[in-house]
C-alpha cells in the first residue's frame, strides 16, 4: 500500500515561494535587496543584516575564487555552530562550490578520513576544531573563523576581497552541501544534497497549492519569524534549519551548541518563534529546574525528530512549552523531513502520537518486504521506502551504494522498518539497517566493532543499542574475550576512545563465551537485543 498526502477537504495554504531564489546563493542576493535592513543572523552578540550578509558572502565568494575554488570544489568547516559557517556555506553556493561541515566530535582519524575523502581544498575552523587541524593541515590551507593563535583570520581574508557579484550559472541539480553519515560497513558516506532539494517543498507548493491545507501551516514562514539553530550544523537538522529560515528571509539565532540556559535565554531575548530539537535535548529542557511556560511565550512551533520520542516525554514537553508541536521524520538522504505529525494530532491520549505522521505533500511512502520489492499491505511491517522531491543526488563517489539505496525509479530505501495504518500514518518499529540512535546521533555498530576488534584481548565483538531513559538508546558492546583473558571494560572503552568519537563509545560492556551465529556465520543480533527490549512494544526507543 503506497501513501501520498491526501486532501482532507481543507482550504489550500501554499508555502512561501520566491521564484528569484533558484540556488542557495540567490538567497542573500534577493533578501539583501528586498530586506537589507532586517536582521539575517545573530551569533553571540554579533548581529548581521541581510545587506551585510549579502556583502559578506559576496566577498567570501570572491576570496574563495581567488584561491581556485570553483564549481564542484569542496570546502570544509570543522567547528561548532557559528554565523560564519552559514556565511561560508552561502558564499560557496554563490560560485557553485560545495560545503562539507565536519562533525567536530569525531576522533582525529575519522576527521582525517572525511577531509581526504571529500578532497576539501580549504578548511575553516573555530577554536574547537583548530587543535585537530594542526595535525591534518598538510596540503590544505586552514583559516580560523574566530581569533585563534597561529591561524590566519577568516574575516581579514574575506574583507581583502571585493564585494562584486561573480554570478556564475549555478543549476538547481548541482550539489551545494555534502553531509557525512556513517555507513554500515564503517566507512562514512558523503551525502550530496543539491540546491533544488533544500527548497523542494517551496517549489512543489507553488506548483501544487491545493495540497497544502492548514495541517501544514507550521511549514510556512513569514519574514518576521525568528528561527533558533541549536542543533549541530554537521547534521541536516542544523544546516537545513538555517537554510530554510534564510530562504524565507527570516532572522536566525545561532547557538554555538545546545545548552538549556542558552536556549531559554535566546528564545526569551530574541523572541524566537520556531525551533527544532531532538528528544534528548527536549528531555534536558523539561528537566531543567525553574523552567516556566513564560520563558517560551514567543514560540509558535516546536519541531522535533531525529529519533523516536516517548509519549510521556512528549506530553510533558507540550505542557511545559505551551506551543504547537510537530514531529518530523526523515533522513539526511532526504534533506530531512518526509512525513510529519501535525499539531492537530498532538492530543493527549491520541494513539497516533506514537506515529511519525503522514507524508508531506509531494512525498510518497510505501512498505516493502525487507531485502525485496514486494509492497506490503496496511499494518504489515517491512522496510520504509520513500519518494520525495528533496532526495539526495547520491553518495559522493560511491555509485554502487547510491544504486543500492536510490533506485532509477526514484524510490529511496530508508533502512528503517515500520508500517502504514489504514489512514496512511507511518509507524516506526525497528531498523532494517544495523544502527543505534543515541541522543539524536546515528551510531553504526560496524564502526564501534572495528575499533574494539583491534584490542588484543577481544576475540569477537557485537555492538547493539539498548533502551536508555536519557538518550533513547545506549551503545552496548558484547564481547567474547580471547581465551584465558578477562579484559577490563573501562580499558576497552578507553581503547575505543582513541579511535572513534566519544558519543559512539559503549556505555556498557557485557562478556559472553561466544556470539550467537546463524548457519552462514552471521551474528544474530536480534538474539542479543531481545533480553533488553523484551518489555517494549517496539524495538526503538
């Protein structure tokens, strides 16, 4: 059974659409003229108008071009959130270059792989990324977006260039941002997102206004909206949120990273009207002492996603914040959202609050048998397949993997397991791909297993996700030691810490004599997971 959005007999409400904005680089040009005096970005006391943002991105684009950066070139950003990141992103887009935001939480070998794989010609860092860049700058020029001793200053480099608009032809199908997502084989994949994908629903709305009823008013923007970016820009939820706000000409308040007090202060100070967070950060917010609904009086819409959320936490958040809630389900490969649970469905006691909602206009969802193509009926669990105008153009230099995930017919295999009910609501039940989602971060067991397997006292290892009240899921390693050895769990975790990012580390280690395997020798992880999920009605948390 395939479901696309259905007309509920409600009046149309098309999304904001600017035909003048064809590629991301057009946004500062357009709003610099149309809304020059209005604020585009706020970051730690620095307020930039749209006219200034237009000039800054034009100068940065000229500076990039002087370095030999052009169409298809990659530049990288290694650091926490900053308005300078968005400046560089839009500057690169003005000349057809591609931004590669690098996860600053990765271990040095992982960062080195992303930089080498992307062939980034320039690397921009903040104070967090600079120490790592010292060891990896060979053959790659490095500039700092904030004062860091020993590094060339970005602002001086930018301002030495003219602010003339180069205006090369940049086609909507060309990539503009490359986000790295870990692979099931342990090799990170560069997801290439084209310009047209970031604004796909605005374009689709202009072509099909009758499909956008009041259920989708949350997805509309007015120029006076104020967005808050608190999630990391190396995720689609961080970069994508800032890009969407920029398309609308709205003001974007950028936080260096998520922190309860900073979020509360930003919402209150700048009258934030829209934000997006993940369940782990929502949990931290509702548990924050002294939080009051008055702190969030300006907030109109609170979007959440990236990991399943418990109904109990969702109801607590609704009571705490007192605004409209919208759940978004999607992937990096789909530029984020493909389905939504709108505010109207957020009612205490509504069983659909456990769902991921219904497809967005322009999106179709079907359920197929895992590993096959046979479409399954309503209620049957299988792999979730998606067709969306916001799909990636493919994985960077991984044609075989692209073909495996994204078919010639446009259907993209999500790797998630779930079912559609009779009304087209999507319920997520498990993961076809072997992935753990902890605190909104995707952790692929193969990466953790590869790090632990090199320890001299480990004979074999399997990594699974287990329920965790704070993070949703926690990474657990199950290890069969070398005969006669009794490795120390803390020592094993410390060993892995030198090789992979901290958020990927096991929170706990269990020991077994041998891992359960099937007749072909494959580890039966469902058996390993079963005891930890026995009292749950779904195998994601």
